[in-house]
C-alpha cells in the first residue's frame, strides 16, 4: 500500500501531475466563462452594445458554441491523460464519473454566478 502512495506522490509532485491538474481546471474555468458570456449575450442581446454587430443572439450562440467546444476538448485531453496512467479499470471508471459530475457542476456554478 505504501508503494501506491509513493508512486502517487511521485506522479503528482515529481512528474508534474499537480501542475497539469491546475492547468486543466484553469482551462475548464475559462471555457465555462466563455459559455457564460455567450449565454448572457443570448439572453440580454438588446442591452449589450456589441460595436455594431447586427445579430446579437447569433453572436451569443456562436460564443456559447465555442465555449462548449473548448470544454469538450479539455475533457478529451483530461481523459487522454487519465488513460495514459496505468491504473486499474475500476479506478479509471470512477475517476471519469467523478470528472463528469464535477465538470458539469463547475460549469453550472460559473454560469449561474456570471449571468446572475
């Protein structure tokens, strides 16, 4: 059991796993903020002055789609990094389930806080 903790410690601190984790969360938060901005533009398109853009709602949907695409790409990157680790299949399935639930909740929180 101590070998597991030593290998986990080495992966997190010595091999840059902790930095990758924080980079991943930062990228996810940026994608969530972009989605929140697109959502806000679609709801309040008339109140937002978009420097002469005629179709405020269309621009909001495009920004929202870009944010969703970035979140999906970030999720695929995280799943790829997880699959590179030589972990048991059950641990990987639990990690993927936790990742999906945490990602959806984080995006929901950012969108709710951003759009008010």
